[in-house]
């Protein structure tokens, strides 16, 4: 990472901040994403792994679109390359799991919905068509019990996808009600009598009901 982007010791961040610092960090981060985009328009993880390439590409494109005024011309070109890469459908990497593909569909759905809010006419129609494809892909991979294949952290995963499906429905994308009902029923299986949710059944103690260490994986439930 570029010097100053972040520090290995998180304790160095525990100090008063000047009003300018968050903006500086955002500018450094935007520049980093633009410089490290792959030639095909995608991004990978820091370890250069390809499994989550689809999801990471959508996340990076979403981040750039929210700060499009920074390095505007390069930013626009990077987003255009990313959207072309996502639209190519060239994600048939042998070792990609169903879970990785589902996370890719989830993040693509959020990206297309965000961009559609600002688009007009034919561009908006195209983005909503892509969002519809992502919804249909998620429905195809939803299991009978309401969970999504390969996504082991069921409560948080289901909640995150349900949030995205709600946004899709608000945008006019068709979302089958039975898909939503099964996802809610599946998520409720992870609810404790106290109203908390288990992050992962049969996982480490930190994933048990109410343990603060597993709270990040349950955050999406709060959005519902």
C-alpha cells in the first residue's frame, strides 16, 4: 500500500484528527485503486487471489463511483473498464465456489442499483437489466431452506442479500416473494430466545449468540 494509507499498528490511529485528514486518506485510496486495477478492468484481493475477483471488482467500482470527483478523468476510465469487465461474463474460473459467485452477484446488485439512481433513460434501463440478472442468479442458487450455496455465515449473509433485494424491489426490479420468504425463514433459524443471532452454527465460540467478537458478521441483520 502507498505510504501513509494505513499503518500496521492500529494504535497509531488513536489520536485527534484534523478536518483535512479523512479527505486526504480518501484521495490516497482512490489513487491506489486506480493504479492497481488489472488490465482487464478487474481488481483482485491483496494476495492476488482470483476467487473473489467479481465481488472485489464490484466493491472497488462502487467505491470509485462514490468519490468520482477525485481524479475525475482517471476515475471515470477505471469505472468504465470495471463495468465492461463485469458485463463480459468472463468469471468462469475453475476454483471459484458457489459462495464466491453469490457474493459477486450480491455486490454487483448493489453496484448496479447505486449507479441506476443517478442514470437516465437507456443507461438506467441497462443497469436495472443487469440488476435483474443478479437477482435471478441469486434466486437460482438459493437452497430449499432459504440459504445461499457456499455462504456459511447464514444469518449475516441472508440479511445482507435481503437488504439488497429490498433496494432492488424499490428500484422496480422484480423480486419473487417466495425467495424473500425463504431467506427470512432461514435467517430466523439462527435467532436466539434473547433476540440475538448466531454468526455461524457450529463455529468457534466467538461466533456464538451475542458474542461481540462475531458482531461484524451479524451487522446486516440490523439493517432489516
